[in-house]
C-alpha cells in the first residue's frame, strides 16, 4: 500500500489493522537485534523515532556498527531503489551532493532547478554520517528539510518524501552555531564498543554478517514496510486529535488533545514526566526547549503504542535517558533517569 493511501485511511480502518502492524514492527525490532551485539536499545529507539518521524542522532566512535545497523534496518523495511539515501558529510560538502546538482538545461531557460533523483529529497529514509561537520550552506538546507519537510526549487518550496532521518557523529560538538541542529534531535543515543565485554558474541555475529554479505544473503530483509510506520503514526495522531470512539463531535481540538492526554498519559505518569524533566534541567543543565518538550511527548506516546498498544506507563519514560546534548550526559542521565523512575 502506498504511503499516500495510508495517509488517507480513517481511524476505523486503521483500528482494524493496528494490531497486525504493531506485531510486524515489533517483530522487526526484536529479530533485527539478533544480528548484532547489544544493539537492542538502539534498534528500539530507531523504530520509535520512525513512527514519530523524529530524527535520531547516533553517537559513537568508528567501528561500533552505527552505519551497519541503519543499513540493515532499511533493508528490513524493503525500501525500493532511491528510497534510501546515505552520505558522509565533510566541511567541504556542497548542497548539490545532498539535494542534487543544478539542471543546466533548465538553467539556460532561467529556471534554478535541481536534479533530485536518488538524492535526499526523494528518499524515504536517510542516513547522514558526521552530520556536525556540515558547513553553513548544508546546515540551512538540513534545518529546512528536518523542520518543514521541504526544500526549494527555483525559489518555490517543494515537499520532500523523507519519513525518517538518522544521523551519526563521533562526538556531539558544543559549538553555539550548531545549537539549532542539536536541538532538532530530541533523542541522542550512544553506540558503544562491545568487544571487551562480549568478545565471543561479537566474533559470532560479526563473522556471520560478513558471510551474509559475501554470499549476498539478507535474512533480515522485508520484515515489514515503511508504510507500516506511516500507518502507526497516522493512527497515533488521529487518536491524539480525538478522532476515536469517545471523541465528541462538538469538541474543539484543544479540548480533544487534553482529553486524549488524560486517557493515554495518566496524570500520575505525566506529573512524573514533568518532574524528571525539571530535575534534569535544574541539576544536570539539560536544555529542553518548548519544541523538544512537545517532541518528547509524541515520542513517549509512540513508544507506548508500539510496546503495549495503550496508555503511557512509567517504563515508557526511559526515553528521557536520551535527552542530553553532550557526550558526558549519556552515562549520567541514564543513571539519573533510572533512579528517578524507581523513586517515582
């Protein structure tokens, strides 16, 4: 089913399908993890962020399977030709390398149009390695694509097909000029080396993956589709908008959102969510912008829908482990959030 068709499905139509879709997506996240060592946490975040269509930043040194996890994840979705785009950025990367070269034939006619086939604007999922090495021209282009899902052709905004952006970096730089890009990643997760603690398992999985590559085998392929994620997102957003069996026809949008929050994000858990965020801001200098707060709410709702199909539970708040903006935040916030969740 094409994503445009999915986006036109009604709440009732999606409700009839949602359990089967959840089963497929959950199967993807558990089965894909079998091909790696200690990457279940990363793959879980990838699936959650894809449902919410919120970009995910993967942080770790070279050789920790960052790109391999993303590649196999996209193969598990059965993406077609041109639906996956990946690129490693440098300070010399030009916009044409990401969004396509200028069409010289059209330029002769006075039109400033890019050839976008096979580039970022036509991809459903993209992976940008070393994203913080992007220069100012790339930075502006990326912010527009991430924020508004559009780019410009001949001065006119054109929508992009991008459903999910994964990005990677060895470290998270603290330069002020990159603050806007950092903030676009509501969640940031580490991909850490596993050799010292899991050498035998690493050998088994690593060699098996090399053999699969040499023999052109992809046993992880086609576990579900990008349309499954689009459908879950639409179902979640329709539910959040009050388009459900308990919604009142004369209920305004704001009231519907509040009623949905009370039903699917119970007051006790919502209050804990707010307390943890305030504690992290006050004690750990974590910056949570207004935009980031809204994104975190949606991501937690996406996790609850995927993992147990219902209201947010206390354990869904583990996503707050990943709200830090600095490398040193990762181990500290993990310990802090887990402790706060135990205390309640």
